[in-house]
């Protein structure tokens, strides 16, 4: 077993170190007093009460860290008394250590008051010594310089220690904040992926279920219609797979190598599909040929930010899915899109029975819509509309300048474009 280095042990056990220091100084003071080593001045001879008095005047240094103000005042007062009584000991060594400890281990107004008390006491002692010729001015100057130096050194060490502790605490706090931010980012990314998966899967599966039901009903009587429905199911499935690759592709590391050394952005031989945008609404409406959808677009849809494009498209997609799942028989579904300089307004309405009449429990569709709108600081209103049916209205801030071109100017003054698909 390796024994610890003495210096390391003393640093690890400060109270034991103070006890050892106090014991050594006390032993030295008692030895000097008993042996009367200082023959330059006439000191009081050792007696039964002088030895305990010297011990009591030095040994409180053992509590210089725990009670620096109390031990400092006690040691200084006892040393002044021993000097007035001509009791020989270690001189002002105990006072030097006490003053240093005041600077190194205390702060605040109490410390300031204690320093003033010690300073005034020692000053009065030297004045008394000068008046009777036992102390010279050089002794006063040298003692004052040593006491001030001890206090300043202790105070500087305390400031450095406090600064180091403050930096360590700040670094630890910064590390905790970074860990919290990373955790929040992971949670936000999981929520985003969950929203994307919900929107893609819910919409595509609902379309495939409708097409499969149509194929089953027409399999015997109209095989061509059934074949078309099956083709639509195949196309929808492939499109869904491409969108899922685009969503889940971010979960793979860029350093993951594709099989046979191929591009990591390709899985299964097909590239990751780009995220849909508002310009793909026509294709979305035409793919939802089981619903009588009327699409109206006012203003250009190009130039939108990627987040507005993606969130707007996904909300429209989720609204169509909710119509298909909850509205029941509908005769009209309208999608109105209006683009201006500051915002993109989208309204999806139907004349079905409404979600309130649905016996299916609440899902995550509307929750996902609200999260998407909140992500771009937009607003969303969802609820039944007058005369029956359901209405979804959102406003998404664009914060971009509309592209200025002659074609845009002519389009702005023309009638709104529309694409209608009836089931």
C-alpha cells in the first residue's frame, strides 16, 4: 500500500494540519518560555500560571479556518496581554498567523471590524512600549509591515480561491445547461420525426385502405377498375416508402457506408426523396381521388421557406386524412390557399358529419397540426363550421418578399387557379 505524500495529506486534511501547526507553535512558545532563551530583555520567570497562559494564547490557531475571526481576536488579545505582562514566548508569530487567517478564510464587515480591533490593540501596545523606552520605532515599522503583508497575502489567496471556485461552478453549470439543451434538442427531434411519421403513414394508409376496398368491390364485376385501384395502391406505397426514407435517413450517420461501397444517401437502390412542398398540393389533391376536393390557390407558392413549405403541406395532408377518416360521406371539400407578402393562409373545410359525431377516440392529428404551426410562429383554428362540417384554418408567416416578375404580376390579377377532383 502506497503511503500518501505528507503535503498531499495535509491538503486533504486541513483541520488536522491546523492542529499540528498549533501544536508545533505552542511547543516552541512553551520551550522558549521555560528555557528563557531570550536574554536581551527582562522577562517574567516561568511559573504555574504563565505556561497555561502561553498555551491559551497560541493554541487557538487550531481553529483558524473554522472560526478565523474569533481565534484571531483571541490570539491577538492574549499576545498583547503577554507583552504587557513581560511573558516571554514566540513573540508575534501567533498574531501573524491569525492575521493571515483573517485575510484567507473570512470576509465581510465582521472581518473588517476584527482587523481594526487588532490593529488598534497592537498600536496601543507599541505606543505604551515607546513611552517607556522598551520598544523602538524600527520595531513598530517592521511589525506593522509584517502584519499588513500577512493580511494582504491571505486576502489575495482567498480571492484567487474564490475565483477558481467560481470558474469551476460556472463550468459545471455550463455543462449542465449544455446537457439540458442537448436533451431538449433530442426531444424536439423525436417529436418532429413522430409528427412526420404520423402524417405520412396516416395519410398513405388511409388512401391505400380506400383503394383496397374499391379493388375488392370491383374485382369480379369490373376488373379494370380493380386493376387501377391496385396500381394506385402500389404507387402510394412506393411514394410512402420514399418519404419514410427521407424522414428516417437523418437517423443514420453520414459515415455509414452503403452496401457494396455505394452512396450512403441511397438505400435499397433508390435515393432519398426530397421533402414535399406547397407546390405539390395539386399532386396531393389528384392522388386523393376518393374525395371531392376543390383546390383554390391565390398568389404564387414559390419562394417559401423550407419550413413553411413542409409544415403547410403536412397540415393540408393531415386535414385530408381526417376528412377521410372522420367526416363520413361528404359532397364537397374545399382547400383555399392565399399567399401575400407577409403570410400564407390555408383553409380546409368539408360538409361532412364533423369530428364530434365520430366514435373514434382522439388521436394525434390536431396535436401535430398545432405543433407544426407553433414551430413557425403561426396560428391555427380547428373546429366545426356553421351549417355542418369541419373547418381548419391556419396562418403561417412567410417573412419573405414575393418574387417580382411580369408573369407574377399577371397571375396576381387573374382568377384563382383551381383543381377539382370528384370521387
